[in-house]
């Protein structure tokens, strides 16, 4: 009997952190039989990641959890300000007023244990998902399942079995992370900025984050001569933060030294073994995109596994996870490293030269919207391979609620109406967007990335034939003349 024949589930997930739990929710909603394992019984009680963006909230929406999550996190319309030692703003990552292109606010701040609890509780909705806590997987060979996904972090057991190649992108900088519980009524707390501050002070670079409610975070770069073993002592770190708060203004929740890394792995799949999240990339926190990248991995992987298991699509579809996602995550890591270079400059002459580059005023920038690498999309320039926005429909629903986990065709009604096949047809949805891109319609994948665009129905139908030939996926059965 082959392993596939004796498999007791479709997918085993190793690691029930945010990425693994989200993936299990997405697969559970798609009807797959899932086993998820974590060596710890309880959720880690202390803060870790604190930010996700509008695209990730949209992924939570696809898992049926967005409203519950929105009730316990903080939406922010303010951006991220890079400020020099004299208080002059050098750069600003723009915020978004109101819902952004994904139908949700562009920035959300959260307490990770609360988010993880919602994700884990969401798994109880699915009798096809079995959760194994306090269960350490000793070997992937012990898992009788069709596929294994390693969401088990930077020291991933699954990655060791895959044998990925480690690619170091150059950043390995230790920082002290201090999480505080503040009294919102305290005048000094009220005077703190609502937006994130990246203090580009060569004397001591820092980051200040309003996590929400009573929580605030300071990230403090270690400097030559610092003793990492002593830096977590209150007598050492409170004087560094004295311009903002003192020990009479807040209670310490956690102080720990971490090393911020920029790393990717090459080789995200070996047969039935797959990787997602920190097991295949680590992003410095200067853009707030570390966890976001893992959540995008989960969304990319989930619909492909569902297509293979439920619809008989070709197993080669899984090879596109790395080919698509690695260039995408590389873009975010490279930008985070560049921003880190601005923040972490400690040579005073170099910092002064840096500041002079911004004498004309603060530089504004946004999150990148990179194209997926080659994979399950036609070979064409953007907007192909980028994520499609989520408008509200005339009936008040967000677009993704009408689509579900299926392909969709949007755009000019003259092309969309009568498009034969399995895709959801949304005539005139996104028509303004199509006109701005000089096209008439677009085919959206289940993760809402654009598979193809076209100026007429014939062009779109030709693209869907390629989809069927390459991966056995059918979003359309072309009409006959």
C-alpha cells in the first residue's frame, strides 16, 4: 500500500502558530481533511508580531474570521514616520483613510495571543480538522497524510527534511524589544504619537509602536558596548525611553533581545513536503510585513491544495508556490532592509549626509504591490500577477463574499456575460479599474491574484485553455461559435 493509499488526512500542518492556524482554517473551509500539530499545549502568552495589513485582513475574511478579528484589533489610518535625531521627518509610509483597496483598513495592530486564540477557535467549526496540541512531531515520516506543510518557524523540522538552501540577505542585528502596559488616562501616554515612529537617531535608533488599548512597544537597537544579558534590566532600558515614558507611567509586560534577520530559503517543496511562513523566509520588522508574508503563503497554498485534492488538478501546481511567492516576499524583504539601513545608521557623518538627502521634505512611500513570479498566471507584465482590489457590490457585499474560493471573471459586461464555465461571473465589477489599465476584463484566481487580463472574450478564453493544459484547472469551458 502506498503512503497516499494509507493516508489518514489530506494535509498535515506542523506548527499551530498564526500561519499554520490560518492555513488550517482555509483548508477546513475548503472541505479538506486536516491534522494540525503543535508541540506546545498553550498559546505563547507574550506579544510577538503586532501588525498586519489590509490584504491580510482580506485573507481573514476568506477564512470567515474577519469580523471577529476586527473586533479585537486596532485599525489605524496613520502611517509610519521616519524621524531623525532632531525630530525632523525624513520619510512617511502613508496611511489610508477608511477602507483601502482590499475593502478594509490598510493597517491593523494587535496582540498576538488574542489573534491566535481566534484562529484556533475557528478550527472548531470544521469536523474535518483535527488539532493535536502538546504533540511534537519527531519525523515527517511519522505523518500518514497526503501532504505535509511546515509552518514550524525558523528552526523548522520540515525544512530540514526538504533540504532547502539557505540564502542570507545580509541583515543580522540584535534589538531589545520592550512591551509596556500603559494607563490610557496618563497624560504622558496620551501625548505619545498615534502613528509608528522610526527614530533614526545615530546615538540610539528606536521604534515606537501604538499596539492598541494599553499596549505600547519600544524596539531599541543594541549599540557597541551594550551587554545583551543586562539590557533587559529596567535600570538599563528605562533611561533610554525617558523622553516618552518612565516606570511610573507603565508596567513592563516583556523585555527581550532578538536578532532581526533577512533570510530566504530556496527549495519550498520536496514531493509531499511544503513550507510556509518563517520556515522559508524571515523579514526584518521595519515594514511590519513579517507575519503578513506568511499569511500570503497560506492563502497561496490553500487554494492550490484544495484544487488538487478536491478537483483533481495536477500536483505540479504546488511547484508554483515557491516560484510565485519567493520573488514577491523578496521585494518586501529588500525594502525592509533598505528602510533598516536608514533607521540603523549610527555613523554621525553618514547620518548627517542621510538627513541632507531629505532637506526638500519628507519622502512619501507606500507598501509595494509586487507581481507574483512565474507560475499559475499568464506570462505578461502587471497587472497580471498582482492582487485585484475588493470593491463593494451594489447589494452591499464585499466582492469576495460573492466569489468564495473559486475563479472569477470581472470587467466589461459585454465580455463577462455569457463567459461559459465554472468561474463566478461579475459583469461590470471592477470596470473602472479595467479601464484604467486599458483592458476590458480580468480572470481572478481564488486568492484574488490576477491570472489573466484581456481586451476581448477570445483573449480570455485562450488564457483559460492554457490553465487547463498546464495544471488541469478549469475556470472556463470555451463557448462554441
